[in-house]
C-alpha cells in the first residue's frame, strides 16, 4: 500500500500539461504515493453545471493532500452562456472551484514563496526571497455579494449606516455590492502563521499590509490584531504598511521585506506583484493550507491557447510539488527537488519560451528529473 494518497486535479488548459511535468519529477523522486484523479474545471461546469462535483470533494476527503493544475474562470454572464442547453435558465451560477475548495476544506492559509533563483534572466533583482501569507477564506473573496441589492438588505444597511441612503437614487436594480467581512479569529490565525514561519525559518521581519486609514473597520481589525499577535514574538519586528504604498515600495526596495501578510484580495495582488519580481507566474507556486488538509498549485491560469502544446513553463508547478512534499514532512525530497530546479535554472541550457528558450514543458521536467 502506498504511503500517501494524493488527489490529482489537472483542471483545465495547461493545467494538464504542467501536471504531467509534476508526475515526471515525482516518479524520479520515487515518491511513494497513489494518485487519484478528480473531476474539476470548465468542462464539468458546461456539461454538469458544477465545476467542482460533489464526487470530487468526497474523493478528496479520503486523500492526504491535493495537487492542482489550473482552472478556467469567466464572469457570471459568460459562464451561463456556455452551459449545455438543458442546463440553461435553471438558475445555475458559476463559482470558482478553487475558492470553493478553500472554503470547503477551511484552507485558511495561502502561502506564496517568491524567490529569485540565480541564472533566471527574468529576475528583477538577484537575491529576492520573500513569502506572502494571504488569508484564504474571508475578506473581499468571501463570496457574499448582491446584484441587484435586495430591498430588505438595502433597508437594513440604510437604517444602520448614514452613507447608504445616497445610493437609493440609482435604483436597487442598478446596484451591486461585494462585502469585505473579516473575523478577528482569521486575522489572528494568518498573522500567527506568518510569525511562526518567520520563527522557524529565521526570517528577519513580518509586514502586515492593509488600508486601515480608509477601510477603518476591517483594515483596523487586521492591524490591531497583528499588533497583539506580534507581542508573542518579541525577536521578530512587525512593520505596518498601506497596500498602495506597499506595491510601490516592493518594486523599489524588494530587499526590505521578508514576510508579507494580508487579507484575501490584498494578498492576492501582492503575491502576483512579488511573483513578477522573480520571473513571473511561471515561477509562482502556492500552498492552500488548512489544519488537516492542503491543496498545492501554480498560480498561473489555464492559458487555453497553449493547452496541449507543452509550451508553458512548468517550474511553478514543480515548486508547488516541492511545497507539498514539505507539508507532508518529506523535507529531504523537497530539498532535493528545489536544488534540482535551481540547478536547471542556473545552467540555462533547458528553458521554455518565456525564458528565451525553445524547450517544451516536459523537457524541462525531464531535465529536472535528471538532476535528481
């Protein structure tokens, strides 16, 4: 019997290509696992009206962790048009399956390392090495939205908040609202995760990023909570920045930052900015981590125009695989894999098109496997 059961979720487009690359290196590592395929993605939305069928969730509950490729997401109206005819006009609403996975399994911590590996021609500056911790289940991505705003919801908000009344003139049918709901418990958890990581890995500081001068209640809650958590880590400085200024400073002075922690949307934006500093989304991996389960993924999209061409960079997927190995406690294999990836990047002999080469997705994975 295999030591691990891994939910295998290629998803859409190039997700399938990069997952093939992941399997090449896992086999080279002789990783003792059974890989259980799961249905997820756009095809299941079109033909079943659910991009994350219940059978996939039930299967995942029997596994130790999941590797995920990429997903196609489209706005509500466009998604509805692509449903099979027998599913149209049934009130089905598309909801991102990766967001749903985070909520279904309470994957509260999104960890995104951003490291500039020597030899990568796409690095902004050599030596950048930071990690973004993003709260993964609340905030603006919590999914509590309205369009139009129901009368009873508007009336309650109007009763309790003087600024709401000015929107009545537009008509409720013309109003849309996305809420930013945050709890002290989840703010505390994500900040504590950031500090614990800094403590374990010898990181020099934690920076909490929000906008409390404007988003006074939610941003204020995040910053106040971070200050309380920081008292338990007196040897690790806590810095506070506003999201807009942080975007500028991260580009200007990337070496000033080590661990960044933020709510859901701000963390998403910061991690993509940080990814570009170290070569782009082809090098950006993420772990969606809960108390007892985790899903690991590259952070790029499904890139349908490249699907099946084995053209895209698999390194983000391979680094996500490394994160999975670490989380499972297979840290020696994780170190071996990262070392092999770093060697291939430094040598520069095997590169995909984004790095100025002409090698395929699988050729890069095979070169990494040889280094193993």
